[in-house]
């Protein structure tokens, strides 16, 4: 008699999604409207630039693009020292502090930017992500809801779903994930989040379908592969689980995750013996 494996629930549930806030803020570190630039213009700084907050900000953006976070902070601080109401300077500081993992300072800087432009959805979203990293989840949720009211973006509603998922408010999280997919049907991370939530709700076959949809959009995404394998285990399809996890295993870089996948594969093999 074959014993169906106990559901693994969400043991590997956020293989893909956990890293997203950092990626989102890293993208925000190069604000729209500032053209890509090489380091060359920095050699041609004019003396007047030192008194120009916009020039300081733009040099900070270049520094952050090239991973020079401390230099970006110096330029951002110079910009807001010259003009305490320089929105872009505060936004740059928020992105630079977030990149360094200094989330309290990032939240403070994004908060000052948001106060200057209350209807800017992007800065409110980044404020919410920084607050979430500090554990101030109620404030983070309020900021994300304000961001969504301002811009209605698929990314913002995705992060609301992730916040609710982490708070184990699964039905709310699912509603947000579905809304994110409705707004951007080509977002692998949204399908991943939907699948993770469905897995927690015990709707394993539907979870597998969502992970499959994500893989259509991102065929090489290892996180989606692993999550699909877990969903197959939970829905009692060991052959599909084994094939999926065996495909994913050589592509996984993290040694801890590799071991867990190997353990799952061994459990499937033992169960079928």
C-alpha cells in the first residue's frame, strides 16, 4: 500500500518571493527621468555643482547605479542639506539606505520624500517596503495601501498580498495576488505568490496550476520549479514531483535548499519502494 506523503505546506513557499522587496527598491535607486550615464561626467563637475542640489542628486544616482552606495549617500545628503525640500534627494537617500540594509534610515528618508509628494505611489510603495523590513507591519500596510490608491500598480498590490501572506491572512493575500495578476498577467512573481497562498489554503492542485503558469512566463525560474514540485507532492502526484524537482536540483545554488530538495526526492523514492 502506498502512503500519500504528508503535505509539505509552504516549507519552500517563498523561494522566489522573499527577495523581492530588495529588488524593488534597488530598481527604484535609479529613478525614472535621469538618463543612464557613465562615470565620465563626474570628471567634468563644475564648481557650481557643489551648490546645486539637483546636480548633487544626479551624481548620487550615477554612484548608486555603479554600486557606490556610500558615495550616493554623500551626494544625497548634500542635496537635502542644500534644499531640505528636495524630493529626489530624499528618495535617493531612501534607496541608498535600503541597498545598505539600513531600513530604519531608509524609511525615514522615504517618509520625508512622501511628505513632499503625498500622491507619489512609487515612493509610498518603497516606504512600505522599508517599514516592513523594520517589522512595523501595520505602518507598512498603510503605506502600501496609500501607494495603491495613488498608482494602482500591479507591483504595489503584489506587495500587499505578500504582506498579508506573511501575516497568515491568506484569503486577503489571495485577493491581492489575483488583483496583481489581473493588472499584469505576465508577472511570474504574482503567479508564484498565488500558488504559495493556494498551497497554504490546502488547494494544492490549483497551486500547481499557478506555478505552471508562472513557469510558462519564466521557464528557468528555479523558485517556481521547486514550488511546483512541492505542490505536486502535496496533491499526491509523486511522479510529477520527482521529475520537476530533479530538473530543478542541478540549477539550485543554495546548499541548504539543495539538501532539502534531495531529502524530498529521497522521501518520494522511499514511499514508492
